């Protein structure tokens, strides 16, 4: 399958294999640095280091336990969905989509990319894009767009904001996932308890995030992608 964006990122995979683990270990520290730079009026109570680190550690531990229990057991592949009209190639490589220009409720999503037998997929491409808190996409730049690669154990972490609603759709986040040398998965992630889930024509309950409230004005979520690893 041809994927314009992934062709630009495959070269990066070859040069990043030695550093991918170090990259993964630096994600939490990078999140703390970012939180310090956020404007108080933009993200009140955003990413308090102690509570956020604890949440990330807890969700990572839970996902890790699930992966260990399911290795060797055939998993159902993550459902593919439409790309939609707002995808852009060549998004920046980053694990946080939040900066001083972004408003909304901070959401940290963690999880793994797994093969159908439950084996973690290292160095998998994970590319996210979404609407802002007002329901608008940035089609002239790359706000709330970014790609990353999973670490040696298949983990990814994304810091973003809860997307807003726009006419005709429920709340969602777009994503493309591709194992090295594997086919491209294009899909969407959804939120629990949304009234529009019942009326959205492409909503799929298997793609709902497991969302929790951190109690500090931020949220955490988990989701594992099951892909054809080639």
C-alpha cells in the first residue's frame, strides 16, 4: 500500500532504531517541561507534574499487564475507518500537540501498538490529527497534528486536548498506524458517553477510548492498536 506520509518517515525509522528506547523514556520528562510553558489562561491546572506522572505510570502499567496476558493469543485487528477530508502529509514528529496557542482540556493518551498475536510492535508509525476545542481543523498549518514512533515495547504517548464537536460528527481523533513493513491502518478514536455517538454514521464502539478524570482538570485515556505487522 502506498502512503505518502509514511514514505517520508520510513527513512527516519532506519536512523532512529538505536535511539527509540531513549526517546520513549524521555516522554514524561518532556511533558513536564511543556506544562511549565503553558499559559495559565489557556490550560488552567494543566499537567501538574506529580499527578500526571502518576497517571501515566499507572496507565502504562495497566497496558503492559494486558499485553503480557495476551501475547500468543490472536487479537481482533483494530477497525479501519475513513480518513476524512482534513488529513495532511508531513506532520511534525512530536508526542505533544499542546502549546501556548492551544486551548481546551488536556488529554494524555497512552497505549501500545500490537501485532495480531499480541506481540508489541516497535518503531511503528502513529500519526494523529484532530479538531481543536471549538471543532475546527488547522488546514493551513500543523496545529493539533503530529506523528511519532513506538518504543521498543510498542508504547506511544500522546498529549493533546479533547476535540470539539462540529456539525454531523461526534467527538473523535483521527489516527494512522503502520508497523515497519506493514500495511497502513487509518482509523478514528471516540469518547465514551457522547450523545452524538448514537447518531454518527461511522461511529464504532470498538474504537472508544478508556477515559478517566485525573481530578486536576486534565484527563487520561488508554487505547491499544492491533495491526497487521506484515
